[in-house]
């Protein structure tokens, strides 16, 4: 396969108590038989995101995950199209990094390299050259491997938003540090990625869209903590209005777009969603499928954005079925998007109350 673009060129009822809450923003407990994660508040998030304590906690996460899941938390299922290979890399207790390979040139990019050892092992096994790191946001469980991989791969560039304190992206004067603007494109071999600003989870959160047209594949959305299978990231640094606008950006990519999320939360998110819409047949079928997948420790990604709009409550704020299940009705003269924001806030409120047993 030939390519002339230079590498690196920018071209219902109140939720019950089943399931795990989402995100690294929860601290594991040591009590057996208890919920292994417990929610914490604004103070912990500030420490995690803005101080060295967050990095130390991340290191502890990495160490414990390597011990508990020496081969990863899930069985990876590569996705191949003519000229491109997408390899999910299960890291930490529920994160995914993604190695995206131009098979014609053996050039590759990685999305959100949490654990540098796991990513490096995949790079060596595939026999590829790492040219780019795409970081969706600053949180250590998505960016913690940047420094080690840059030390290992001298020509590798780190891409992300300058609004987030992403490791190896802070010195903008260095050629290896490459902040991106909204809708800016980057080429790696024959792969073209488009960065989309999707603030909310963090102020500088970005998602990356791989153009599938040259390979006869659908677009591929690497969504970080914006969007999960049947779920959505916490709006730690944005308003509900901001998060809704970012979700709308993702939906606008088209129903055939493949969704590659930053976490394996499918079973928990689908179970929560099933408590909201009791008569959603698409949701019921997807939940049954996810139960089988997770019993076999298989990954549940990718889904499609078309699928997600049939069962993901965070993408169904416009649906009368969900609105009625939540007991919400549009006020006379209320702006439709303002009403959708109210629906999103209520879904988020209920999700935050949804605790593991």
C-alpha cells in the first residue's frame, strides 16, 4: 500500500443498588465481599487531577492491576480492515488503550496509553513503529504512559489539547509536543485522525476519529471518557449544557461510526439503563449479550453510534420514552435543548446514586 502523506502531518424507577460505579474517580477498598469502589467528592478529584498524589495513586493502580490481571482484564479482540488494524489493549482494572496500525507501512499510533509496559508489549508483538500518542485527556489512567513511551520511541509525538495538563504536552516549544485545535487532522502513515473538542469530563477533553473511507471501513471514534457503551463520563469540569453539546458532536458522526470507549463499563451501564427503560427490547438484548461477553472475559467494544442511540440513556434525552420514564415533561415555551439538558441532568443524578452492592 502506498501513501504520500508524511507521517505526523496534520491534515424509570429510582436506580437500585446493583452494578459498579464508573471511573478512576473512585478509590478501591480492601474489604472483601464489599463494593470494591466507593465514590468520592470534589476534594479527591482535585487532588487526583491537580497534584502529585494523583500520580502516586495511578502508580498504585498500575501495580495492583498488573498483579491481578497479568494478561489484562479482558480478552482483546482485534478489528481488521484492508490496510488498518485496531488492537484494544486492556489496561488497569477496566481501561482500554488502542494500538492503531497502518498495516501497509507498519506505522502506528496509540490512544490513551495508561500502562506503558502493556502498550510496549503490543508494539513489539505487532512489530510496528510508534509515531504518535493521542491523549483524550489529562487523567493519569489515560496519559500515565506518555513519558515512558516517549523515552522508548524517540520520534513519537504526543497529541492532545493544550487546555489539559497532558504529560509530554506541556512544552509547546518542543517539536515533539503537539497541541491540537478542534477539527485539526493528523496523519500517521496512511491513517488520518481528526481531533474533536468535547469538553465536559475535563475542560480539554478531545476525541479522535479515524477516517475509515480509504480502507473501506466505517469511521472509528476513540471516545476516551466522553462516551461508553451505554454510558457517559462524569462532567467533572463542565456543565450539563457543555456535556450535552459534546455528546451531540459524537452523535453527529453518523450511525455507522464504530465506538471504541476508554473503559469496559458495558455491563454496569446497561444494567443501570435497564432500570430506566423497562420495555426497551434493544436494551434488553444488548444486556443479555454483554452478560455473556463478560462471563467469558471478552471485550464489549466496539459498538456503533446507531446502536448506542437505541439504548444509551445519555444519547436518548430527546426520546419521549425516556422522558416519560423519568417523569419529565417539557414546559410550555421551553427550549427543546434546555429540556434535553434537564433530562440529561436527571439521568446523571440517577446514575450517580446507582451504587454497587
